[in-house]
C-alpha cells in the first residue's frame, strides 16, 4: 500500500504541475478518483455513490463521493478545483 501511495503522490504532483489551475471536474477525474482507487475502493454502486445527498444541520446538500463499507456510507469526499 505504501508503494502505491508513493506512486500516486508522484503522479498527482506531475498532474498539478502541468495544470495548476485545474477545475473541479478534472480534479475529480485525474486526482480524487485515482486516490480513492489507491485506497482500495472500486467504482461500483455497492462501494461508491456519486452526488450523495446528506443533511448538514438543517440544510440538504450533496457530496461528490460517498464511500461505503458494509452498506454504510463511511467516508464523504467533496471536490474543489485548485483555482
């Protein structure tokens, strides 16, 4: 796992250097999606839901990714562009 993380960090560093003002869509696809896969999740409906609705205080919103373990949303990921 450590080697995979190191490889990911090197790859991400190269991407960020080439596109320092990367928008949210590219950040999701080129950085976050790959990071989630390195951590061991697969992009399958049983493990990940995109645009998952959540309630924060009295407001409903959506997070970019909800990562599930044993059918329970365990990690929420919200993406933003670097710019």
